[in-house]
């Protein structure tokens, strides 16, 4: 029967002790920050001037899968989140009202 060198034995024991002493995960996430904290972070952002959408193409975002009939995910969400939404025969929203939950703009 071969014996493990003392260094290997010590390393194995130390590693198993470290695993047993690892901190456990928190049971709940931390509470949300007060309202001033995110406002402070937002105030430090630089807002660029509006410009052209060079390089943007809807073809790069193929995740608008069909949900029902001719309605894709985007159209379903527009209908869900809007009020008085009117759609055309291909399910595209042609009118309606949408309110931003962030600043109540319509």
C-alpha cells in the first residue's frame, strides 16, 4: 500500500476544510436602495444627442417570433401595454396610446 506524501495529505485536508468554511448564500436579496441612489447614478450619465441609427437593422433581431396568427411578440406586447390599440390586418399597431411607466409620458 502506497502512502501519500505529507504535503499532499496536508493540501487535501486544507482544501476540504476551506470548502466546509465557505460562506453560505444569503437567503434573500438585499433591500432595494433608497430613491436618491438611483437618481444620483442617473444624473451622472452622459446623454448623447439623437442621431442616425447607422448599422441598425431589425434583421439582426430575429426574436420577434409568431405568437398567434400573424401577430409576433412585438405586436402582442404593444397590444398588451397600450390602450385603445388598433391593429391592421397583419396585426401591426396602427394607432393607440402607450404610457411610459418611468415618466408617465405618452
